[in-house]
């Protein structure tokens, strides 16, 4: 790969500035660059070049001094994000420093950040599902939030467009609540998963168990290699087999010659020009030197991630926008959503002791939503719905540590695969509540003296009712398909654990109640586009990243059309 | 995000992630001295003898290496020293002292100096009374995990230290760093021992 051009020029007016280089920012950069726009990507963290900057990608457990455990200093540095349970010595360098980037939890909220080129696209779960018409109609039908200004048909061609390039493996099912993607061949279910699938689909007509649809290549694509089943994705994939900005969109943008990516560039605010009635650029703080710099552009794409984008907008105050950029409606910072997380059931499966699997599949099973998708499936207890992720596997030493055994036979058994376990865990939709919000905290400043965010968000009665149903259904399904020792669980996680934060600068039909129009343009400054999770008007129950990709490609196409027509 | 990677971590890192804050044969030789090849970073002599004999009784050498063969005790010392907080370290010291005091009261000597039979008795007592680990999903225990206490913590850490050692990981378990494919159903007889990674 050619080296990246990091030489941003203050005097130049770029065609486009993209704030952030994660999943949506990478797509904005690729689309804008390929359409001929000189594009400056501003990344607040360091450069992470594909392969070259994946230092742990081939490590074995014994290669680490502490076999993966974090030191007290590392735990202190990540004192917020370690709550997720995901950080180890192998991935610690891809998580933001929580001490340098504090935030206030007015109510408990876990905000996981990844401050480097590629952002959280290096760390994401790769589960990729199209949203359905049911999702886009939801607010209009039950009256929560405002209506989406778009419908499934508006995004459908853009889903196909991004899927063909990103590479999504999966199996078509033809379900209205989970439209099929343009698929590469699916990954395989293991024997226990196949067994549970056949029992479940017989016992519960209308419910389906499928292999996860995932942004992992099962065939080579555009020079990227296919998945090698190492399941070391979060360290960066040397084959480029999973979708990340680093492996896919940023190299494509770079290949055009139109990309400049400036690392260590914290966008402080967007500059609004009263005369022109639009944004003219951004104010940047160099994260290493603290130098204040301004960069100019004709259009600006905000892709800093849901809450970081809104933080920039809230911090962009002017005579025209005293309450934050584009905030005529007063909705900026409001309607924050996340999926509920870690509620479900698990147990053991007998009868497959002589069976095993080969390879470490970075993917699991999925059970698509089955509540509130038709008159027959309507619940009188809750609105919206949930889906499950999960899987079957042979357990390891955790089971052994509980066994009342030790000594020679115990050790011999320890070296054999443990019992088969099967689990499912739900992800439920969260309604958009005006009072779930973020605001600027001007008393607690970050390392660069900038205001931080105060997050005031909670799950309410509808989410609790969904969670109750998730656990009840999970236990019932597992027991009926013959799983043994079924245990239901609900970890009562606060929002943020789903790492699917959405909303706070929503799209809508009416400028009085929303920030963005149907093309993701700020109503009151139409050369500013917001296409990360901040734009979301509702949050479905399926993973959002694919929808960010499609929305971004669609908005970028529109932006260039509007530029060419001299409309913005 | 990273949920899949965490599955693999669930068993092995349990010790490190969950247990560290509160923290752990047939005897081949009497552990009257600290191993000659070891200068502990954290453990005092009595503690080092306890850990060495405990890991040896948990996972003794047979036709496959035992915990001492892969220096599980030395690793545990290192990981307590390098990754535990001072509070956690002090709590562990107190737990080790209590464990040895119980051995003295019940069997007349500290754990390392007990006969094989008494060691087994002492450990079986712990097995029956020590709380168990909850199941885990994606690296985190489900439900509210009550503290499992010194014995089960140390047992879990010993298993972790053993299974993630290079010798066991590469030579005893099935080491396949780049599988290249996923096959959902193969006869166990074609694989043998568990996959290492």
C-alpha cells in the first residue's frame, strides 16, 4: 500500500473534510475520493496502517508476559472500558485512554472509544444485518420519537452497493424482518448448532436459527484474503479478511490520490459562516503539540462516532447556533439509544461427546426477531423486539475449575475438550426518549482543556419488559430443544454495553424536531453531513454498522450531486 | 465488538480478569524448601512452598507434564506481582496464611508439609465448600458472581497458567495457529486432545 499523505494544508480549501476514520468515516473518505473530491480526513488518534501496525496479530498466549492479563497501570488507563470485559494485553493498544478522555456518568453509561485511524472498525463484532421496513416504520407506527424521513427502499440499493465491496458472508432466508444481503457463502454451523436449529425450528414455527451474517470474507475479494479462522480479529487481521477502514475503505480512498489523512487532529468545532449560511471548515487541536489550526472545505462529513460527533456539534457555538451547531430544534444531544445486552440463557448439550470442530470461527448463530412483526406476533407487554446471538462450543477450563476433582485423572481430562455448551443472548431495541441525552460538561475538561460529555441515559419500562421476555423465551427455547441445566441470566447492564450507541442528532422530516434531513444534511447548514450513529432516528434490534455504511455511501453520492449542481 | 474473541478468552482468562483482585499429585518430593531454581518476586518462602505444592497436587506429572514442569507456580508469582493491585496482594497473603493455619489446625502442619493423604483431604474440604464460578458469556460471568475464595481462585489460575504455557499449548494440546478453514463437525477421534488456542 502506498504511504498515506498526512500533509494537510491550512491555506487550501479542500473539497471535503471527513471527521473521523472509523466505519462510517472510512466509507465517506472512499466515496468522496473516488468521486474526485480532494478529501481531508481528520483523525484524533495515531495512524494505524493495515498489517504494519498490528503488533499482536500473530501472538500466542505465552508470548505475553502475563498471558493477556492487564497491569494495574493498564487497568487504570482503561478504567471505564475494562467494564466491557473485552480488553486484554493483545488489544489494549486499540482502546482509548479513559484518563485523558474522561466523561461523566450522570446515570451509569459505558462509552467505549477507540482513538486511532480505523477507530472501532478494528474492534467491532462484524455482525452485519440490514434493517427492515418494520424498523424504519416503527416510530411512525407507535409514536415514539419522530418518523424516519427514509424507508427501506431508499437504502436498499446502497445496502447492496456497500455489501458488494465490504464482503458479507451469510445465508439468504427471505424474511421480511431481516432482509437478505448480497452474500458471500455462509460460515458453517457446528454439529450442536445444527441440532439445536432443527429442534428449535420444529418446536417454534416462525423462529429461525441461522449462522451469523458477518463482514468476514469466506472467499477472496478485491485482493483481500479469506478468513483463516484464527479468531484474532480484534488485533487486526493480516489477511484483511474482515471489514475495517484500515484494510478496505481507506486504502481505496488512498489509491485515488485524493486522500489526505491527518492524524492527531482533534476537531474542536465546526466553523459557521453567517454570510454564506453554511460551514466553511473546522477548528482542530493538534493532540501532540496542542497547536490550534483551522482547515477549510466545501463540505464536511461528521463521522467521529455517535457521541463524539454530537460533542463537536454541541461545542460549535456561534451567534446563529448558540446551543450547538444545527440545533434549532433543541434535539441535539437527545434521544440517545443503545441495545440492551447480556440477557439470555445457557446450558449443556449431551449426545455429541464424540464430535468436535476444526478452526476458530469468528462468528456465531443468530435468531432473528419474531415478536411484533405481524398481527399474530404482536405482544401486549412491549413495543418493538429483539434478536439473539449465541453459539455452541466445547467448554474449557472454567468448567474444570468447578469440578470437585484434582490430580492425575483430572489433568488428563483437562486436556480433552469439555462438555458442549450452548447459549443465546438477546439484543433488544431501545425506544428514543428525549430525556436520554448528552450535554457539554464545561467543568470537567479533557487533557486538551476541552469540555467533556455528561451522559444521562437509562433503559426504561419498555426495555425492561423486552429483557424479561428475552430471558423467558431463551430459557423456554433451550429447555424445549433439549439443552440441559438451563440457566437464564440478566446482567442488568446499563446502556453503552451494547456498544451500539445511536441518536443525539437524528434525521427527520421536520426541522423543528430533528437535526438532519433525509440526506443526512444538517437542516440549517446543508453542506454538513452526519452519517455516523448520531443520525439514527430509532435503533432497531439489529447491529447498526451496515446501515451506517449504506447511509454514508448514499449521503456521499448526494453530496457530490449537490456540489455539482452548486446547491451547496 | 470483539464479542467473538472473548469466547475463547472466557475459560482461560477467567483467573486473570475475575479472580485477581481477591486471590492459587501426588507429591513427587517433599516441598521442604522453595524450588532451587526460583527466586519469587512476591511470595515469601512459606507462600511459595504452599503454591508449589498446591499446583503440584492439582496437576501432577504423569505421562504428560505437570504444573511444576511448566513453572505454573513461578508464573503465578509473576502475575500476582505484576498485575495485582497492592490491596489484592495483601488480601492474597492473608488468604494463604488462613489456608495454612487451617491445615495446621486440622492436620498438624502447613499444606506443603502434609502427607499426600492429608493434602487430598484438605483440598476435598475446599472443593465441597468453595463457591463455584458462574457460567460466562463472551468473557464475562452471567449473573452475580460471588467470590469463590482462595482455593478455587488458585485452582482456576493454575489451570490458566498450565494451559497457556508454551509447552502444553504447543506440544500437548492441539496447536493450530492458522486453521485456514472451519469444519463444524469432525469426529473427536481425528483430533484427540482439545485445541490449544
